[in-house]
C-alpha cells in the first residue's frame, strides 16, 4: 500500500510538472545569445526566451547536452544562426527533442541567415584542404547593425505568424528597435569614421561583417586556415606582413588561447584586443546595442593606445 | 520524259518518307550524307536557340534580384530547387520546344532567398566537387570513415594483424519527409560488407515518443551504442568482448521507442526495444525468440561546464545453447564530463565507467565485467587517457581476463585522428600480452553530428 501511495505521488508530481510547463506565453529558444537578445528586443515580455550557446563559448563547438533537449522539447519557436554554424551539435538535439513544431521546415523553425547579408560565400570548388570552411558563407553575420535589423524583421514576421494576437506589439517593438539601431549605428559609424581602412589581424574569421560595416581591413588571421590551430611558420609570415603594413591591432575572440596572438603582438608592437563576438561574450555585454558599444569602445581605445592611426 | 518524271517523283517521295522516318531511325541507322547535313543544320539552329536563351537568362540574372528578394517571406529551409534541367547531352527532338527550365550554374545550387537581395553574392552556392548540383541536392549527407589499426608486440590469445584497414564505414543520412529521417551505416571490413546500422527515426510521434525502426545498435550502456570511430580507445573494453558478444555487441534488427520523463530535477529518458534476437550475443531459434532491451538514462548539469550522465540497462534474449536457454545482461554506467565553456576547444575531461552482469543459462553462470576510463585533453589537438578493464567469460565465469591501457591521441583536425595505445592484458589462461596498438581514423564527406 505504502509503495502504491509513493508511486501515485511520484506520478502526480510528474503530471503537475508537465502541466506547469504548459503555460500560455510563446516559448522561444535561440541557439545563441545574440539571437536571444534580438528576440527580446522584438517581443519584450510577450514571449519566454532562452539560448543554448553562451556568448563566451565557441559557437562551432557546443556540446549537444541532454539538458538542451529539455529546452527544445518545450519550445514553440527555434531561431538558429544557420549557414552550418550549428551543424556539429544542433541536428541531433532537434531529432531528440520530440517536438514537431521546431523540426527543420516546420513552422517553428527560423533560420535567421536567410534574410541576412552573408559574406565570404566561397566561389569555385572548395575542399577541406582549406580548413573548416563554411560552404554556405560566413556564419558570423550578426555583428552588423543592418543584419540586426534584418534578423529582427524575420523574427517579427515569424512571431506574428505564430502569435497573431500580439502582432501589433511585435510590429511596434520592431519599428522601435529599427529606430534605435539607426541612431546607434550613426553614433558607431561616427566613432569609427577616423579609422576607415585601418588594417587589422583577427584570430578566426568571425568579423567580416563588423569589418565591412566599419571599414576595417582584415589583412590576416592568426589561424593559418579556418579552424586550424596557429602554426609557427604561419605566425612568422604574419609577423612579417604586419611589420610591413604597420598593423597594430590583433582582434581575438574570448574563447581562443591568447598565447600565440600575444607572442605575435610582442614581436610587432601590436596590441591584442579581446572583443566580444556575441552578446554575453563579456559580463557587461548584456544586449545587442551593448555588444557594439563594448567592441567599438575597446577597439578605439586600443587604436589610440597603439597610435595605429 | 514520263519515265524520268515518275522516277523523280519516286525519289522525292522516297526522300520525303526518309526524312519523316529519320527522327525515329536516326539513332539506329547510319543516315545518308544528305540527311546528315539536314540534321547538322537543325542541330546548329537548336544550338543557336539555346545560346540565345542562355544569354537571355544571364541578362536576367544580372538584373538585381533585390527588388523581389527582401519581400520574400523568410523560409525555414533551403528552397526547393527548380526542376532538374535536361542534361546538356540529351538529344533534342526536332521541332520540340527548347527547354524553358533555367539551367543551373555549373557547380552550384540556388542561393537561399534573401541572401542575394540582401547584398550577398548572387547566383549559386558552391557544392563539393559538383558539376551539376541540382540533381544532387536531395542526396543524403555522405561520408566515409577509414579505421586503420596496427599492432606490435606479442599476443597469443587474441592477436590482431600487424597492419589492417579494419573498417571503412560509409554513412548516408538525410531527412526522409516531414515525419522522419533515415541513417545508414555500411561497414566494409576484411570479413565482408555488412549493414552496421540502417534505420528510420520518427522524431515527432504523438505522445512525445521517439521511434526508431531498422537495424541499429541497441541502447545498452554507452560503448555498445557508439561507433568505433567515436570511442576513445583503439579496441573495446574486455566486457564488450566477453559478455556482449564482441566489438559489434548488441546490434540487431528491431524497433526502439523512447520517451522523455519530464520532471523539474533532471533529464530522464526511458527506452524500450524489441529485436529479432539474432546478433553476436543472442540466437533466435524460432520466430518467437525475440530479444528485449530496456534502458533508463538520467542526466544533469552540475555546473555549466560539468555534467553527470548515469544509466541502467537490461537485455534479455535466447542464447546459442538451445531454444530453451536465455541470457540476461544487466548494465550500469556513469559518465562525468568537464569542459570549461571558455576553453572548450583546449580542455576537457571525460571519466566513464560501466559495469556488466551476465546471467547465462543453462548453468545460470553469473559473470561480471567492468571498465573505468579517463581521457584528458591537454592541448587543442592532444588527448591523454588511461583505462582499466576486466571481465569474466560469459560461459565460464571462473575465467577472468584483465587489462590496463595508456593512450595518447593526436587530432590533426576534426576529420582525422592518430592514436597510440599501450595495452597489457593478462588472460585467464595465465598468458600475458604486452602490445602497442595504433590507429589512424580519417573521415571524408559530411558525417552527421553524434548524439551526446
């Protein structure tokens, strides 16, 4: 009898847990904190949002943890970066989510890259001899205010489709976001204007859209090829190139080992600047606007310190 | 005169008839020089028409797609390509309309809507080694993984060849339709070609079930569910060989159903499986001799970089002694993982252990086996590991084998690995074997991500 009662209690607890999770607000899961931040801009408190990868984590190498399956299981909408950024970890999570709403092709699956401006689309034949190339273009496209707008628009359209009742709210918030981003973009561009054409080195190819928007010229990479760790011979070549072109800035993502960039910097008089590639990449980068504020602030400080321009 | 008129008429009629018959007979008969010239002219005319059309298409492509694309509603999948265009070598029937289908640019597929309009490059996305990509767009993701194993040292009980391509695994994976996906793994080895796995997965069955049907690795423990190229060792631990029927383990045709048991505390998944009962461990003497596998798995994040994964499994089926005799295996497994998120590509530790109990009729032989293993990543491309394993033999539990290993693995990239394993095995016969095993793993193509 005792066992039966314990069993009944456990069963009820599971049922209640299930019921508690069945609330009304739309549940949105974004694969990165950047997308989560833009969902928050568009939806405010009308939806519940969470993200899988952290901003300070390499988004190519996220572990497909079962705890993520639980988040996807309850999601009404999954927003992905796309362009194969998540190919190493997201597909098995979606398959195991037991959630038909978010399967690729279903209504609750949104690939944010489809309306974004994508750079580095390879032309001609590509092979893995080129390193870990993305055949569908560079997936680090969110560091571009214009793409921020495009992503917000796509999210607004999708949210309105899934939650028609709040469509007016989403439209109004999206318009407001566009206004604010236009103002901010003006400010960022003014700050960066004196450094147009400045040559920089980055660790990985995470910054093409950022460089494109603010006129930076990425002349080399610490990685010899995408995803391939630094090699002494490549570093030597890079040092020579940097000396020749008087390059003083090395941009590094927070998830890479700064050892090689530091040694290159020591030999070239350059400065290593760790920028946030994503919202959440540093503690103070809590939303999409602060992401640019932080990166531009830090970059400009480094440029001034090294008298690169 | 009359005669010559008649002859002329007959010749004309003959030529006309020949011309009419030509399209049908052109391929089977050698045409006269006159009709060859006609055909050439026709072909030239068609070639010119095709050229003109190609120019038109190119001109249309030059026009910015910007006006149309941004208004295209965002779609969730890559767009369905237009119908496959006729291959350039297809014979054009005289009088037939030139194909109106747009020829895809060589070596590419259409850029997803929005990309072009959004200022991205226009035209095509490249596809690996492709010349006419559209015909391939629905091909599954394909990969081949080579597993080359070598051994040095002395082993008189279970010797491995000095050098051998142990396995070439070909995988084919794709989404079948809106309701299912399919995965095939064909394994070619010196013993022959076999279907390692081939199953369909229904991820969205009502009731929150995940259903798999086909030939697959049974959800028993951890090692049994993994392909050899994702194991952290060159070999498999002794309990796999002694108690689960060998390297392949429980791998059979059947049906698998699993369900998440949602609760606020941890990830909990229950799996039930039915198999035909014929694999390296079980033997089906008649249709009713099925094998059953059950598993309960729990997982919890301890910190953002540390997690614990535990499971318990059971497998039951008939053994090779006879139709009246069964084998039951019980398993317990635990895995602890540590991978700091900020340094995920440089550091990780995985500690794992599995315990197996086997109960085999007729003599109710109770055999036990287990392993403990740890791997530590100490640089972006380097892993060091150690393993201790031991196991009774299923048919004679009084015989126990023991082994200890040290491992070093180097990853040139995500797609290849080189591994060395120093292994010392003490076999129940009292024989010691000291060996150096080494392995080259290499993968080409698109291999789907592995389940955690």
